[in-house]
C-alpha cells in the first residue's frame, strides 16, 4: 500500500458512501484510478466490507456489553468461532491479561445471557469477564 491507498482508505473510513467522483476530486486523481484501487484493495482483502455506523442513542433498547476473553490453545480457532457469533458486533486482539475483547450488541438481557453462554462454550475459551455499557459520556 502506498500513500494514495492510505489516503483513500482514510476517506472511506470517514464516509464509505462517498462517490468515486468525490473521492477522485478529493485525492486529485482520476475516477479510473480510484475505481481500480478500490477493486484491488477489495481483491487483496484489505477492504473486506462496508458498514453503517449508528448514533449510540439511535437504538436505545439495544444492550451493549464488552466481553474480555482469555484463550487457551489456538486463538485463530476461537476467533473464527467468535466471528460467527451473531451477538458479536466487533472483535479486537488485545494485550495484557485478556487475549480478545468482543463488543456485544443484543436486544435484551435474555439474548445477552444466551450469547455469553455460547461464547463460554467455544473450545479454547478459558475465561471471560463482561461489562455492560450504561451510558456514553463522550463519543
């Protein structure tokens, strides 16, 4: 990846719905260059998808929680299982006491309990600790 790729990714992170023409104008290159670079970044697996970000207050009934996870054995096996878990909205590799940090988003406490139970049953998960999001003080 060169500087133009990094600038393009930064623009897409800010607004993934920006048009090819808008991106080309902002980066001072042709539309063809943007189209080709996006296609290459997708093909190489650098860009793996596009998403929608919601305001934290847009889903007031949604329960958000963070689960710290300790892993014994093959971490990649655990990661694959967690990425298939519907309650896991994001997954992060961390350092320190915990190996992974999963952001959970569910509709109610019953769904949270079920998601946590499924996570605890994943082979290789040795311990978890969960904190429920109460309010956002600064976003």
